[in-house]
């Protein structure tokens, strides 16, 4: 027969074990680096961001029916100009703002290719805001950097990641890809 004190001791031990198991299993699933994220590309194939280790990344939430949509042209231009130096632009179609990315992945790919000649990597459509926010954007919007933290405000916001996978800069939608501000920030990291 177990006395009252022994019962309390074993009950606390079990509760503590359960709590520690839950805590550490949750921590094991936490993403500690941009390279820990994997999603699907626009064609439905697995896209692990680890493949871009050692490259400078410009991550952009994009939309096909936005006033900023012509920035696809600038994104493609800087991708072509600096890709051999180590820059990779990655477009993340998102329909979070005024329904400006309503199409399917096939529609988006066709639009970008036909209208802007996009050849940089694109992902499946993701959410960048709200309860269904993709884990990558939940991660990126909370990282410290020299510009600002917090939620994405509109389409074509830009996240500049260095070769070690660290978020260095963020740019709001109004900053054009070919602007001196963004290009000089990219060149510093290349």
C-alpha cells in the first residue's frame, strides 16, 4: 500500500515527466534557421530552403493582381544580374491582401512567365498573415533585423537573407527591386 506522501511524490514525478516530454518535443520541432523550412514549389515539388545554403536570398510575397505586380520585372532583372554572384530571388504567391492572388499555381506560373518572363523560383500559394500564416513567415516576421519586425502589411514585401541564413533587412512594398536601397543591400551581402 502506498502512503499519501509517496502517492504525491510519484504523481508529481509523472506530471513533471509528461511536461518535460511535451516541452522538449515541441522544442525539437521548432525552426531555428531558415534552412529548416520546406514547402512545395509552384509545380508541387518539394522545395527545401536548405538547398540555398551559402546563397543570398530575397524572399518576396507576391500577387498577380496588385498595383505592385510590375515589380516582377525588377525581381527578374536583379535575379538575372546577380544570380551568378549568389543571389536567389524566391517568390511566395499569397492571397492575403484584397484577394489579389486568386488563381491556382498553374494560373500564377503562366501569368508570371508570359507577362514578366519569371525564371526565379516560385512556391506554392501560401498565407503570409493571419491564423493560417505559413510557418516560414511566422518565423521571418518575428526575427530581429535593422529595419522592422512584425506582420507583413501588403504584397511585395521583401526579406533579405545573408549567406548564413540570417535575416539582415526587410523592405516594404514600395521599395522597388531595382532601387538603389535594395540593390546596395544585396551587393553588401554578395
